C-alpha cells in the first residue's frame, strides 16, 4: 500500500504480510506506539465526530433500489444489540475501549448500562456524548482508574486492528472482567466479499491506522492465545457498502493508490455502480462471513484445562 488511504500521502507502513498458518495479516515493519498518533491528525474521521467518506452523488433510482434491496437482505446485529442479549441484567458495567465519539456508549447508556469509555485520541474524546465518563488511555496503557475484575463487559469495537500486540490487548481486556463477564470484539472482516473484491482500495483496510487484519478464524485464534473462549459470533456492516458515498470513497482510494504506484494495480480494483450490483448479487448466495464487512465475537475467560 503506497499511500495513506485517508490523506494519500506516501506511507512507509504499507507492507502487509500474512501468516500461512492462521491467516492473520499485519503491517511489517511495525510503527512504534509513539509514531501512530500522527496517523489520526485528519481533517475528518468517523471516530472524531465527522464522516471521512466522499460526499457521493445524489442517489439515482437504481442506487436507491440497490440500497433498499441491501436493507432487505441485512440480518446483521449491532454491537449494542449483541451486548444487550448477552448481558440482560441491569445495571451492568461496560468498559468501552476505544470509544471514539461515543456512539455505541451512548446507545448502551440509553439501555441502562453503566459505561466507562477509554480513548487515546483527544479529538475523539472532545466529541464524546454526555452520560458516561471517558478516561484518556488505551488497551496498551490502561488508565489507573480502571479496577481489574470490575466490569461485566469489556468492549473493543474496531479497536484491535489498531494496536501493536492484539493478543496482549485481548489479555488486558480479560483482566478487567468480573466473574462471568464477557469481552466483545468487532473488527473489519478481511475474509468478506467487499474486502476480497476491492483489495487495496477497500475502505476498511485503512492503512496506516490499521496495522492488523483479521478474518473470523484469525480473530478466534488470537483470543484463544489470550486465554479466551468464543461463545458467540455476529456480523455487521452490509447496507452501508452499497451507498454512493462508499462507492466514490473507494474510487478515490483506488485512483490515488494506482497513481502513486502503477505496479500495484493488480491488487486494487476500482469500485463502480455496476461492481456494487455484482457484490449485492454475490451476497444473495454467500454466507454471513462473506456478506458482512465486519465480524464480531463474544468471549469468556477460558476454563482451566483439566487432566
């Protein structure tokens, strides 16, 4: 990946490798944590309260029809819905790691959860909603105010792909759980049809902010290595992919990527209205793991092995 997919400036963090055993993919060499702050110095980013997507052309009848059909096909669940199902008791304590602008946290507060957010991006913290506390920090450097073993849910929604050691991040999250608590994780699904179709121009690739790239199997493997056991799988992110905003955003990414390095043209495919229709038809016959651009899992601390 020759350029930052948001600023289109040259990046030295664009070389992606994949493990032939577990499928986990990763940027190498790795940026140091101190180097990643500048990746978020953007004019607009969704965690900072402002969409970074292209404005998009006014929807035609065909584009409105495509989005309506996608809506009809969408059976995904939001993170807040998953948490409400997994943890029915109220009040329950949720630690939202990487809470961004606080959209999920606000939804959980409205459902009766007690939420504490953790966020390292000062611009994102500034947009956080009222009704919950936001502490500066990250899963790599947890705030001292967080008491180990005190949360019913630790949430990391689109967080694990940003940090240098995802196994250590999952282990840190597990350490915050009270007995019977759950870790809920959602990541971009690099095994999805949108990812496989777009290649380097996939909007959720988001290099260099994303330095880890998961599919369902590699996410499960990382959790197992952190001492966690899967109890549920969910998917999200379908209808949005068929909007003009997403199509034009990926067109813009493709044009800058290939313009910077024509040699990678075989790894980036330009989105279009017709390609979007093809992806929708593919979704008709695909599994949820192929259909949705994000995959999530719910984990509990694994029971000790017995002899």
